[in-house]
């Protein structure tokens, strides 16, 4: 009689080593910070104070000369903080960990050594498939800081930059009302006997909330519109005073836009921002009114918005001033750099404490959420769906 066929191979039946939990073991980091080459990008990931904290923990930081100049941090500041400086871009990209604000260009990716760790923004909507092909070819482990989650399941990097964009939108509007051609010469400030500036904020997320706070602080009359009652309720609670809130209904919105001096758009969508304000609504706005479209990087929520730059930030359409700069925080590089640095420093020290990024993502699920490439394998579903690529579940690769 023939033997029944076993469902296991011979090697599978052999005794295996016991898999024990990996212990945390401290490791040394060698971080390279190159100079940003992207148009009008003036921020840097680590301030001199952050570098001093990392170096005092026994790690090395190599910075390209002039990387912090635009953000108000000199090479001398970094040198005194304990950083190593070099003029050789290739040397910086040769470090085991690369830290950047903007995602690297294809030319910069070519300089990165195989099996390195890249920590930067991803900006999925501006990537091309060739970027991911090169990451895969070089077996790079890549972390996008806009995907990292903290203990309360929010995105700290996105939140920090949204706070800056929200506050800045009101300050920019205040400037434009006076300095722009056709500006109506109004002052925020609730001057006695003068009707306050009317501000409409569309979107009650982090950007909207900080725009509302700044506008109220400058004495403006504020009206907030959002499609979510929950977000409007949260904003009302967080701001701590009663203000006009409404769901997005064309009739109410048109009435508010007709009267307002400043309209701030901060509506995000999963792919493109929904167009909330039509051309007809803009045509009905006051002459000299200001539109700040913070969501212009995702298509904009005003139909008439066009993308502009920090050098030529405004366009005038239908006698209304349009501001459509996509990267508002880069206008305030020092504040933005300090904000980003505050987020990065604890994560870098945590990665070192765990003995490297691979161990750190095992222990920290929020950090693991930021991982989109692991040793050349795509691990993020959003990227896979966007580019129609195959991906592997990260938990299957690291546990």
C-alpha cells in the first residue's frame, strides 16, 4: 500500500529556531541634511537646537553648507551645535539616513546609496511612477512625514503646517487689503466707530480654526461654513466664543460672500478639493475683496483660483484679489522649520533608542503608518491605488 502524501515538505517538518521578541537595542544615527533645491522651498528639517540635542545623544549630523540660510540659521549656528558641514552634496546623500522637507528629485535619488533610509514629505499628487521605481531599484526604506500619526491618531506634521497656513492666511489678507493693486484700504483691528472687517472662512478643519482665531484676535467679524456639523461644533468649542456657523448652503454662502472683505478657502477632499465657490459667486463679491485659497495645492475650492508663486502671489479677476500660493508655510521659513523640527527630533531619538528605523516601526504604530517603502517594497495602499502598483502589507514584512 502506498504512503499517504504529506501536505508538508521535508524542510517544513524539520525543527525550527524559536522566534523570540526583539529587544530594543540602542543604535547610533548618521543623518544627512541636504540643501533644498525645490523652487521657493526655504525650510530645513532640524534647527541648531535640535541638532545639539541629537549630537549630545551620541549621533552624527552632516549638513550641506547653506542648507539653513534661508530659514535664518547660519552654518556657524549648526557647527556650534555639533553638526558636521560639507560643500559636497554627494557626501550628504551618501549618509545612511537622509532628512529632507521636499521629496528628493530623481537626480538626488540617484545620489542616495542603496538600502538607505529616506525621511521627507511625499506629496503624492506631484509624484511620478519613475520616483517609486527608483526607490524600489535601490531597496530604499522611505518614510513620509505627512503620513505619521501621533498618540491621538492625528497627523502632527500636517497639523503643525496647517496651523501656520491658517494663521498666515489672515495676516496675508491684511497685507493685501492695503498693498495690492485695487486693495480696498481696510484695516483689521476693530477701530472705534468703524464697522469691523467681514471675514468668511470655508472649512472648519485645523486651517479654518487657526484662521478664525487670528481673524477674531484682530477684531474681525467672522462667519464659518463647513459641510460637517461635528467640525463646526468642535471649532465653536475650541475657539471659545460664539460665532456665526453654517453648513455649506449656496444661498447663505452667497449672501455672506457678497458682504465679506476677505474669503478664506480651506476645504480638503480625498483627491481634489471640491469647488464650493462658483465663478458667479465671485462675480458678486465686493470690489477689492480678497480671496485666499489655502487648498489651491489640491485644485482649490474657488472656481476662479489659479496657482501663483511667492514672487507673484496675486491675480485680479472680476475686481477681486486672488491669492493662490500653494506653499504658504514656506513664506515663514523660520517658524515652519522650528515647527517641523519639534516633530522630527523626538522621532529621531526614538529611532535611535530602538536601534534603527526597522525596530522603531515595530514598536510605534504611528511611525509605521508613515512608512511607504520598506527595503524597496511598496507598503502604502494609497500610493498603490494612485499609481496602480502592487503593494505588500507592512505588518507581514516586519513581524
